[in-house]
C-alpha cells in the first residue's frame, strides 16, 4: 500500500524555488512490503523511470520514498 504527503515547492520573497533547480515539487510516499536492499533498489528504479521524476530516495527502515518531480513533463 502506498500513501503520500504532497508538498508544493516553497518560494522565497524573490520568487525563487527553494528546491533543486530541476525539481518543482516533492512527494513523500509510504511504501509497505519492502524487506531487503533489493526491494529498495527495485522501488527506486521504478520511481526514477516515471516521466517527470527528478529523483527518488527510498528508505527501507522508514518504509518511505521521497520523490522530487518536475511539473509539465
């Protein structure tokens, strides 16, 4: 089961994006059923293969995935 917390990018007073330049947003996902490093690798590769995803970091112990993405892709 995957749940998520969606967080729009925060902009400074000058209107600059505080996230990485290539990333427009961040989504935190709950990932259940992982039990080894190979599971983490498969989930990471699957997330990174999605068009528009700038990066994906999967944490086994926390059962979470942090995905940074670009809009308009």
